C-alpha cells in the first residue's frame, strides 16, 4: 500500500475537495499538513453539501482518523465554529477521530488585524491574501515567538509567551499609529476557547507513526496549489507556507519514507485568485465563459477567480518540484461545446522562447504565452465514467496534456459528483 500525498499543481482551486473525498473513502487516516482556514473544500455526500476549511475532509466519512499537522496554523476560534457547524450537520466529531498537533501555531486576533491592515493599505505590494491572519501567524512561527496549542495547557508560561509576542507586535502597531494590544486581552481571547480545543491536542508525529506501523492507508491533504508555494511559486504573490508535496513530511512529523504516491490535482484550464502573474489569463468572453460554466468563485471567500487556458509549462514545472506521479484531471466538462481549445506550451520572454517559469518577478510579469490550438468537441463529457464515454477530441486533449506535462492521468473527474470519476491508476495500490 502506498500512502498518498494530494497537492494542487496550479494556483489552487483545482477540485481537491472531491478528489480528497473520493480517496478518503479508501483511506484510514486523512492529514492536513500546511496552510490554515483559507483552504475551502466543498464535499457532497448523499446529496448533503459540507464545507470545510481547517478540519480535514475525512471527517465527513465515518471510521476515519482526521489529523491537523504541525505545519498548519490554527485559528482556535474558527476551529470551534467550524466544528460546531459540521456537528450541526450530523457529523460525529470527537477527540477519538480528530487530532490536532500540540505544536501547531495559533492564529490570534492580532494576526487577522495585521493581515487586513497590510492588504488594505494604499502603499506597498498587494498580495491578494484572504486577510485571515495566516501570513502573520507563519511570520511569528519563523520568528520563534508563536503561541502554540500546547501553551494553552500551561497558563503561567502562556502569559510570558504573550508578553514576548506583544514585544514585537506592539512595536509594529506603534509604528502604524495604532493602539497597542494588552497581554490580558490576548490571554482572555485564548482562555475563551482553550477548554474546547485542548481535548483535541496530541502528539501527531507519534499517532501517525503508530498508524503507519499498523499498515494504515494515510492520505495527506494539501491546501492551495504548488504555484503558491513560498519557495517555488510566483513569489511574492504566494501563500506563507510550503505547498509542495515534500511539506507533507515536515508538516506532519512523518519522515519522507512514509510518502508514497504524489497525486497532482490539475484543472483542465487554469484559474487564479488574487494578485500576481497569470500568463494564459483570458479577459475576453472565453474567460467569462470558463468562469461562469465552472462556477469559479471561492468556497470560503466568495472571490471571483481569474480564468485562462491550460498552461502546460506551469504544470510540468510543478510536477518536477513536487515529484508528481500522476494527475487527477478535473473539470474537463467545462470545456464542452468550445469550437477550439488552446494550450500554453511555452513562453516568449523578450523575444526568446523558454519552457519554464522564470523566478524573477519582473520576468514573470513579462512572459507571453505561446499556444497550440486543438479542435474542441460538441458532445458532453459530463458524467462520463469510462474512456469510451468521452468524445474522441476530449480524449485527444487529455492525451496531449499527458505528453506536455510528462505526467500520466491517474484519475479523470467529469463532474462534481464523486461517482463521475474514471480511475486509471489507484494511488493507494501504486
């Protein structure tokens, strides 16, 4: 059995929710290993729609252990709210089937406020964050001043750590002309939720090692997409954590030998939320068509997504960086009915043809897509459950994507319904 790492191969929003849910039915353990509550997943089970952001998607399936790893930044108030909402839909969630790493950093109100102040500022660079405090929380983690979940167990240590944290944040606030936070206010903020979240704290590294030794099938659930990776994405228009598959080991406490099949979730076209370069973006009627047909707006934020043609340059590069074994190709049905379909196969950078995304911010903004054009198809792919159900031109398009990216299609999704899926390679059996 191979443990499976799910990673988005584009800028996120590739349809990970359905694929993770589809795989979680076969898994014993589902692990979130990075990000925060900015990762919206919509899961439809027996006609009921569940929306998760922080809590792993495995909670919608009975008999699974769900884990929030140390690589995730946890907003304790959001956790309590999301937990109550999911329980209100009839899900059985308790410390018996949900564990949060005791060394996970916490997101506080001061993080959320700082995030919003920066993003709303009229000066400086707009990144396009969700303003949920995730970036500032990661900054404090790297700066070694985070409040971590385990700190809520020792209230004496907690106050000392809050004072140290405010030594940094209040200096920032003074410089911005804002009122300072008091240690008592932050203490009270955490005290309100401590008893509700602490029962879920555990030694995730040990729990996962025990599960691995028992032969459990472990599914590592990524958030965002590899092009938002803090090192390998379109920096600085990226998220604050590492998103690539290697983070599954560091963000969960299991060594890299525990990682097996890396599944890259890949949309049949390209979308992006927020600011930053987007070489194949379409601002014409085709872009509007893709957005409307694909229902391209954020699950948690409601933000409209920018849309464009499939960019094989980007996916080929993220496949290398993440060590992707196979692609889960989603939303093919959105392309139904188009007369022609374009694929970005290379870039033009100042008159030179290149086959990679340059690292420089200026160069990323200047690259222009070089397209190949394929004939579209008029028949529908929606609901197809075998290759024979697909139009010939749709099959040709999928095979061309495999050729350009260097990755085989392992799973083909033809609608939001979980059963509308063509399995080519079983990641858990690879």
